[in-house]
């Protein structure tokens, strides 16, 4: 929490890019950390109440389609949780299951192994109940993600904006996913940790966390894209500044010292570490389809599995990068749908450009990389809302918490929308 003067600050100058090893991890006070943990715990209790009430009111409704089994425990074990439990207890199928027409059907290979592996480890500790173990892993990972997100936002935004950004994350409309047997909270913890390591130029941590994120959930390639774009932008800035400085020197002009973030002080060894980290995380991001192919003997086994979820929306499978959104628009509304997709993407790009100064280089490149990933490989449908959760660092934008009224409105609106999301995206359709 900060003073009124700090509350009115909307941005901070972009941090410089000093030599490797000179940046230090921002450390919020113990009181702030405890308050955030308290907020997270309270938000999970509120969400549990929401889930219990919605389940009680819809248990006999014909439109309620949750498929985890009877009772509240079955309600919490629905949708993707069914596959995570299968992986944890039985492993992955050696042969891809198919329907009567020979097409690959939905199966466990669409889900990464880290979350079910951790649940298997925790399960004996909590008495052998899979659901309790899965919820414990998800909730604890969500708490960690909240704290790491807060520290990440502190590298760019002020104390007030970072604090409220973490609070907004706890109560966000899709935050109920942080406490059900899904890998989202674990993935977010690893992604935010890797992005923080990249911001602080801790390449070993970036590599470790990026690789772990790759076996937790699809989407880690956004980290490689962010790292590559950040490196390239800084290199271009440094070379332009060097040429400008040399030109001014040749004409005996009064030279303006180079801005700190434009100085190319990065030694060759640092460039090598950056490239090594990026290549390892990229390789890990592409590894799962190779694993699926090796185990099942089918080269396109992973993509056939993923696209089996697409038939309900576009009526056909098959994967071509950067086409899913346009295929979805065409299937929904023909050429008007395609135009709508183009307009939507244009609005997103414009929004990123307008907020680029507030976000800073690392968050900007990460956002660009993750949005590009969604457009490249993901079919937009109701799961899109859940897939936007890795963009939570944007919640630190000081505009969201500039006044007390904005804070209150954001929290109340988030809680109301969370109820809507639970009804629509957990009770009626898979999130």
C-alpha cells in the first residue's frame, strides 16, 4: 500500500538493461506478502461458496453437463480433470483411441504430465484421495503464482498498482480454475516465474522454469518468443545509438550520452547464455508432439488429438498454423466471421501499441508472443477465457487501480463475472 502521491503515478520509466547479474529480485515487505496470501485464501473460500451454491442450484438441471460424477466431489472433478486423473492413475494410452470412422477421439495425450505427476506424489500425504491431492496442488500453486506475479509486476509498475493487480488476479472471473483439478495454477506459477527470471536476466532460472512450464501446459513457446524479441529490440537500439554517437563524434558535436538502456554493454558470453536459454526452452516447447509420436507410433498423433476437440465447432480436424481463428470465423458466420476475426485482432494489436509505454519491453514482448501463440495454434471457443489467464501481468496496469472507485468496481465486477463463468464455463460447458 502506498501514499496518495504514489497512487497517482501511472507509469514508471522503463528500467535499464544493465549487465548480467546486476539486477536484484524485488522484495515486497513481509506484511504485503501476508496480506496477499490472506486475500488469496479469502478469494478461494468465496469461490468455493460460489461453486457450492451453483452446484446445489443446478444439480438436477437438464442443461448442467458437468461429467465428473455424482455429488459435489464429482462436480469439482469435471471436464479436463477426468483426463488428469486418468494420467495420474493409469498413464497415457499406447495407442490413440479412435471412433468407428477411424478418427482420433479426445484422449489424455492432449494434457501435459507435470500436474498429474505432482498429484501422484502428494496423494499419499493427504490420505490417498486423488481429488484432495489435486486441489491441494492447484491451490498451493495458485498461491505461489499470486506472489510471483506480484513480484513480476513490481519490476515494472509501482507498489500500489502491483498490489491491486495481484488482488485482481485472485478474484478474476476465471480464477475459480485456480482451485479445481486443472494444471492452470501450476502453469501460471512457472510462466510468471520464467518471465520474472527473464526480466532479471537470470538465464539458468529462465531455462529451468521454462522447461517445466513446457511439461505443465501448452503455451511456453511464448517465453521463447518474448526472449527473442527482447534480445532483438535491445540489439537494434544499441546499434542505432552507437551509430548516432559515432556520427556526432565525427562532426565534433557535443555528444549526448547514450541512454542506459541503449548502451551495448552485453558481453559475448551473455549473448551465448541468452541464445542457449532460448533454444532449450524452444526445444522443450516442441518436445511433446515428438514424445506422442514416439510412444504411439503416429507422427501427427498430438495434433490429431488436439484437433479432435475442434470437430464440435468447425466440423473437421487437421492443423495448419495461424488458420484456426479464421476457420472458426468462417464456420460460424462465413466471410463475415473472417472479417470479425480480422477486426478483433486489429483491436488487440492497437491496444498493445497504445499500452506499450506502460508495459515496458519484457511484458510487451511476452504479451505479443502469447497472443501470437493463441492465434497460431488455438481454436477460439469457450476455453479462450481460460487461455487468457497467462496475460495476468496486464492487470498491473496503473489505470485499473488509479482510484478507489476503479478498484472497487473492478473487484465487484470480477466476482459477479466469476459466478457467470462458473455457471456457463464449468456447469454447462467445459472451460
